[in-house]
C-alpha cells in the first residue's frame, strides 16, 4: 500500500514529540507547585475544599491577595458569578448568569464547587437546598461557586483558613 513507509517515519516522530510534551508539562507542574508553596497565601487558599494546586494558582494570578476588590460582590462580578437582570425598554427579565467576567476565574470556582460537593458537608447542603428550590445542576453549582467566592474573599481579607460551617437547620 502506498504511504505505509511514511507511517514508519511519522508515528515514531509524533510519539517522541508527545513524550517531550509530557516531560515539559511535568517540569512546568513541578515549578508551579514550588512557586505556589512559596507564596504566603497558598496554605489559606488550599485549605478550602475543592481548591487544589491548579485552582489556587489561577486564584493567585487573577485575584492576588484580594485587595483590588472592595467587596465580595465586586469579586463575584469580576468572576462573572454575580447574577444580572436582562432588560430592554419596559421589558425586564429575571436574573441570569452573566456571559462576561474572567473566564479562568469563573471556571476555577465552578470546578472547585463541583469538586467540594463530597468533601465539604456545608457545600453539599447548600447545593441540595438550591436543587430543592428547583434549580438545575449547573445553576446550583454556579450559586455554590458564588457563595464560595464570598467565603474566599473573607479568607483572603482576614488571612484565615477555611472553616466548614454546617447550617444549624441541617444539624437539628
């Protein structure tokens, strides 16, 4: 068959490039881990369930120490997690998740909200309460991410570690 000789050349070349990319990725990951561990806020960020090395790195790059935001609502708006009202003329529609905001930060908070569902009972209770109110899975996760960004803002502002607080109605 024509071209089979070419495959003997192309496939090993592509495999070598893939192996080099994996090696470079591991080296970059180790470098990011060491830089993150050296940062004074890394322990504060990673104390929150669902926030690992990648999410903490995104948070440090996009938010820093949080002093650039006067309130948690400003941070949520920057992340694209604050609900917006759609209106045109006299027509006003309900609140919807905005399409704007910092996509990296929004994704990091969304994924950390998803990851913490089984690790943090308070987050699970909040998610279940949103589902009981008729919200879809994605809407409930976005609301959980919005709630968690308020907690994150307070943690950065005060320099405190995460403390899980289960609502009293759930424990009674």
